[in-house]
C-alpha cells in the first residue's frame, strides 16, 4: 500500500489517469496505476460505494453462475488465501462483501469520488488531454482515460403504453429498490433470461401470485449450488497456481476442464449419459462447454443438447400447455442459463406463465398488465428483468468525443467496433475494460487480463515519454472482421440474443465479442505488446484531420 504524496506527472493535468467505475475493472486499475506505477489517479462512480454491477443488482436471488473459487481476482495470493465462501456459487451479498474487502485491503476508496455520474468525456486536441465532466458540474483533466463501465449496466426498460397509469410499483432488476418485500404480493416478472430465472426462483415461494411474462422460452439447466466443505476449499486454495494457469489458457475461463470430445461422433447412449451427469452436476456453462466440444458449433451436437433439455421440460412440467409454452424454439446458442428447479416453479398453483410472443403486452393499466387478447393480469409489483443495452450501451449514453469532436455514437452507429476489446480509432489514450469485441468468458480473469495489458501499455508510454496512443483503422477493422469470422464459425449469431444486441428494439445485429476464448485472446493481445505495438499510432499530431 502506497503512502507517498501523489503528484501528477502529466503537465497541465489534474490527474495522470481517470478511471470510471468501481467494479472489478475499476478497482484493479486504480491499484495497478496508483500503487504499482505511482501515477496520480482519480476514480469516479455513480454508486455510493464500490461493487460495480454487484452494487446495483441487489434483486432477490442474485447469484454468480461462476464457481466461487474463480469468481475473484487472481493477482493477490494473500487475498486468495483469505477468501471465504460457503457454497459452490456466490450470492450478490457475498460478492459485494468481497469487493469491499479488496477496497479496504488496498485502501482504494481514497482515490474515488462516489455518487458522481460522468456525463461527458472530451479529448482536447490542443492540450492532448481528456476533459471529464460530472453531473455535479465539475470538470477534470487527465492524460489517460480508463473506462470500467461494465458489460451489463446500462439498463434496458422497454416502453409500454400506460405504464405511468399503473398504481403499483415498477422496478428494474439492475436498479433494485432497497427494502422491497415481495411477500404476499401479486408480482409480474417481464423477462426470462439469466436475471429473470433468478428472480422467478426467489419470488415464487413468497409471492401471493407470480405471473411470468415470457417472450422467448429458455434452455435452463440446474445450477447445482451445493455447500462446499472446508476440505474442498482448502484443496482449491492449495492448487491456485495450477487453477489460474488452466483458467487463463482455457476458452470460457470457468475453472472446469472443457471437453475435447465432439457430440457429433458420440453414440446416442453416450450423449445421454454425459448430459445426464452434467444435469446432475449443475452449471450452465459446464453443460454447454464441459460435456462436448461442439455444442456451440455443430447443429447435430446442438440439437442433441437441446433435445435433452426439452425432454427434461416435458418430464418435469405437469400441465401440457405450460410445458408447450416453455419449450424453446430457438437454437441452444445464447448465454447458457442455470437455476435450481426452474421448470418445477411452473407446477406451483401460485405461478402463471403468459406467452407474450404469442399474445403480446398491449398496455399497462392502473391495476396491472393487459395483453393484446384482452386478458388482464392484476398486479401489485412489476419487475423488469429485461436486461441491458449490453457492451456499447454505456458508451453511447455518455457524450464521448475523440479527435476533432468525433462522437462514439457516430463511430458506432452501425454497431460497436473497437480494437482488442479495449481501444478505438480517433480516441487517443482511451482504454475500455470489457469494451466491444473482447472475450466472452467468466469476467474477472478477462478483466485482469485487460487491465494488466492496459497498465503495461501506459507504463511503456511513460517510460518512453510518449504523449498518445491509438490503433490504426486497418488494425481495428481487421480485429472486428476476425471477431465476426470467429462468431460465424459458431451457432451463436443464429439465435436472437443480447450477445448481438437483439434485445434492444432497432439495434442492428453486430458482433460484440471475441469468441475464440481467453487463452487465444491473451495470446493475441500479448503479440501486439511483444511486437512493439506495430498496430498503433503514437504521438499523432493533435491537429491531424
């Protein structure tokens, strides 16, 4: 922990670097730049404290679907050995407690200004500095701008006719109202993706009645959130060196060994055996990537996995009409979902499933929601589990301007671009953590990977006395094309999913992730650094057109 007096090295700037966000990415950036490189850094977050996504997503049932032992930072052996968890997966309160412990351990809060929203970030062509303006009317300048805005934090709340007339309470899971008790209430949940599954499972046992408004039927496997023994946890802690080595060279970075066996060539009996074992073990990503290696790429393998889950739905759900509504019609090629006894929820007398693809929501009424058929559901609380304007939404909602006033909205009007998931042309010294076209994985290891690359790059610039860095347009275009090529080798683009922006009305289908895995991603960005940043422009004249 540093105790030195922080002095800005950048002439004429308030700070050497400004970091937006106090989640996994922001906290690690502050630590790396301030404590390891001695830069004068200021962080901002609209929340009241650290936590990022996990500060806001406090809805009932919120849980990570990454196993506890790898849903954390790997950089500090001391923190790893101090880690505490009781179950295979961490709940939101446990994750938030962990992030607070990290902030305490490294005294990170003293470099933050909380309850402060960033409204604009403008690159000044004359000074070569970023001007960052807050909702409090403050303006700060810095050489480097690091954004840890989060993949999933720009909430998506659909516009419905009559919503203001509804007498009950309306909430979004991503901005949960503290202290709300759903016990004995008539609750409507709109949305059945990951968050929807979690809140449905938590609400069904306590609500007077729960109505699920489902647009797309989902493939949901059990999560298997079993208690972890002290012996298992001790063994995991003893093997962390090997665990992180495997995670960082893997595809999805979830801590399990990914399958190398194709389902396409396996016998029906073998497929059934493997899928049944995975169903009993639990884990969404494990079911997709730990069973067979080709579920995301082969139609035959994908059909086999989908048919297995559909068979389970038919066995579990007692009412044939409800089971029919719950049968997915899409490919098994979205973010894999998991939740314990999800389909069993629909056997409860106090749960109703409304298929709003067949019979869409027409409007909110003072007493609830009316469908186009005229059927009305009386509700006390409506919960939007409608997800987020993922990946680029947080960037296009801020007034972000680069060289010559070019806006990020203009640059990404046909879909987000981005180089290495971290940079963009005409935006010098801007580094995006989990920006567009970064890896599709368990996020903490990807965040660490990016923050380490970003801070190594800044360290190189400071050592060489360089004023600015930005990617060439050719390199950016080649990276985006590579991401599209890789995505097209999978089945993911063929399913309607937030991964490609399908949940936002009017948003163009665009590739937003590098889907070749964390190991390959680390090699790719490492090659850029080790190759002397040949894909970058350094110290570009600020007056260049």
